[in-house]
């Protein structure tokens, strides 16, 4: 059975190579698949869209069984993940780490199962904004997980790593060049121990690098330095000229690694990308420009000045918009997708890095709710209640496009209210009672969207959503599911 599935996926892979991107380096491009959405795309549609676009590596934020079963038999390489809130348990108890590996890795690790390559232990656990909550548990959890993988005899091909924010290293204030890079002073000892452990296990260092955030956090940051197409005044590092912040950031890490004796440790870029809404710099034209430059360099294996002419393993962030993500870091958080919430591409993007003016292949078989919106009732009288009702709607639905610099900013009060009411109505799957707001709202079949502001209609979720797509691969999927269930019992 497994052999048949493997053969089928090999045939599919071959077909895709012919269809899509030729066998260029872009075939080694990875993609983050986050699922913090009120209406996430069905896992099968996600896996299909990855395959249709020739993406062969994916990074998850958990080990959701539906995602894992959709990935089974595809040959797509997977980085599974352990959420931060589990780190303390796994740090305390090697038995729990062993059990986690059994349930989330070994369970899927068979011919025709999921091709797990990495286990991400936590997600940016040393972010300064976490106030040190995960400082003491991350490294022991990493050790316990890698040791469990090793003891299970799979540690040679499945590596544990910790995706870290780029704020774990920096250059001194008085010498802002990459070659002066060192690990952050408050965690320097911890980082050194972790790096030594990763090196001993031939595991990579994983880092998330966001040129967008450089721009977002610093009004004086030179815009062009965030991109790859020149124009910025280069940073001169002892004769090495840096023309973009991605290279500079990456090489700051290389210097920090070198300073602790591991300048050659492999580096995986766990996340890099550009959001398209929620900030004045978060817009589709910038995202298109950023990815065009990045993908061209990745396809050409340009590397960075400190590691020139080499393949860099990179996972783009991310595949689709996530309308339920926390906006604590900023309103842009819900708009990182290269695809919209419904799996439609947002801008031209050539994954093969050849600069062609081409769009990603959209998700297939996605079903929408009916063409109906919720808007401010034109005859509403008691407008004094408007503010509270908008606030309510925006607590449970995504109103970030209304903010300054965003796609729906600048509407009048009525437009704001309608946007908020509709967002809530869609999140509630267009239930009648979700378009009332104390008599202030009414459903409408007239699309209130403007040239720049989309009043979206949500997609269907659940079993009905994928009836058509499911039929195509139901046989193989059922087989894999049965196998997984069998293994889960063992
Ligand atoms: C970190 O500390 C700040 C200031 O004391 C606080 O506002 C914030 O909620 C804390 N964050 C976490 C994750 O504990
Ligand atoms: C981490 O360990 C140090 C040293 O034992 C301790 O001072 C600190 O409070 C711990 N931090 C947390 C968040 O538990
Ligand atoms: C519409 O909403 C946005 C975001 O809350 C706000 O900044 C703006 O002032 C509102 N516009 C009006 C006319 O109330
Ligand atoms: C708005 O949404 C529709 C589909 O609902 C899509 O076709 C269109 O491209 C979107 N427009 C913008 C400006 O995002």
C-alpha cells in the first residue's frame, strides 16, 4: 500500500516539475502554513495549493492531525512545531518529550506517511516582549526532544531546532556592522550552550528575519535598504558593502555564531516575508517588490557576503492571511499571506525567481458563503450606540483594514460601521442574528466594496466546503487516515 502511495506521489512530483518551475533551486523553497484564522482553508486545499505551486517544504506551528494527514504521502518535507506553552512540561520531564515524539513524529514516520525533517521547539521563545517567560525552559526542552529523537533512532534524519527572532543577536550601538554581531548580552551564555548542542547534533540554527519590521519600528530606516534592488546607501563593513538589511541581518548572526566557535553552523531562515495591509508600509506593491528581489537571489543561490554563493534554506511567511492572529505586534499581523484568506494570490510573484510577471496558482475548490453583506441600516436612528457596536464587532472580527495606512482607511463613519458589521457577520457565517447590532445593521446583496477596500465574503469551512476537491483524492486520503489511526493506537 505504502509503496503504491509513494509511487503515486513520485509521479505527481514529476508531473509538477514539468508543469511548474523546472527543476531550479526554487523547488527547495519552503512556506509557512499558519492556521490562526476564523475560516482556515481546508488542509487538503492547502496541500494542493502547495503542490500546484511546486513548494516542497512546509513549516507548521503545531502538529494538527488534519494537516498531517493531508501532507501524508505527498513527499513535502515538513517542520512540525511545539508551541511555547508546552515547553515547560517538555523541559521538566524527558518522559514527556519521549511521549511527544512518539505521538507527533513517530506516528507519522513511515513510508507513505509525513516526511518530517525538523521539529521546531517553541516559536521565537526569547522575544524580549515575553519578559523571559521561556528563557529557562527552551534549551532543556530542545535537549529532551533531540535526545528522544536520537533514542528512537531517527535523530540522524529529524533534527530539533528553535526558530528564534532576530532580536537574539545584534551589533554594538557604536559599531553597527554585521561582522561585530554577538548574541544578546542577557542570553549570551544560554545561546552559546544552545549553539553547541545544535552543532553536536548536526541541527541547524533557525532564525526569522523581517526587513519589514526594521521599517515598521524605525521611521528613519532607509526604505530602499529593506529591499534588494539597490538605491540605498550601502553599509560599509571593513570594505564589504551591504545594500540590504536581510544580508546584514543574516551576517550579523554568522558573526555571532563565529564568536562562539561555530561560524559554519547551518542557518535556516524560518520566516521571511512582507505583509500587505495594516500599516502604511504593509502594501501589496512593497510585498511584490520584496519577494521579487528575494526570490531572484534565492533562485541564483547568491548567498550573503559572509556565506556567498550557496543555497539558503528559506521558509516564506506565510501562505495565507490569518484573521484571528493577535495584533499585539501590529495590525499587519493578519496580512502576511502571499495568498488571501481564500487562497487567491494578491500580487505577481514568480517563485522560480526568474522575474516573470506571473501569479501563484490559486487554491482550488474553495466554496464561499452566499453573496451577502451586512451594512449600516440607512434608516438607523439611534447612532449614539454606533461606537459600542463597532467595538463589539471588531473584538470578534478583523477590522485592521480600517486603520491608518490600511486599505479601508479614510471612509466616513457609515463606511467604518458597515465594514465592522460585515466583518462580524461573515465571521458568524452570515447568521441572521449577526447582522442586527441593536437595529443599526441590515443585510444587503449590494457589495459595499470600494476600489481599494474589500468587504469580504467568508469561505465555507467544514466537511461541505471541500466536497468537490475531496472526491478526487478521497481514496488515497482515506487509506492514509486509516493507517494513521492504526498507528495512533500503537
Ligand atoms: C511583559 O511586561 C510588560 C511590562 O511589565 C507587560 O505589559 C506585558 O504584559 C508582559 N508580557 C508578558 C508576555 O508577560
Ligand atoms: C530562570 O532561572 C533564573 C535562575 O535560576 C531565575 O532567577 C529566574 O527567575 C528564572 N526565570 C523564570 C521566568 O522562571
Ligand atoms: C474609522 O475607523 C478608523 C479605525 O478605527 C478610525 O481611525 C477612523 O477615525 C474612523 N473614521 C471615522 C470617520 O470615524
Ligand atoms: C476583493 O475581493 C474579490 C473577491 O471577493 C477579489 O476578486 C478582488 O481581487 C479583491 N480586491 C482587492 C482590492 O483586494
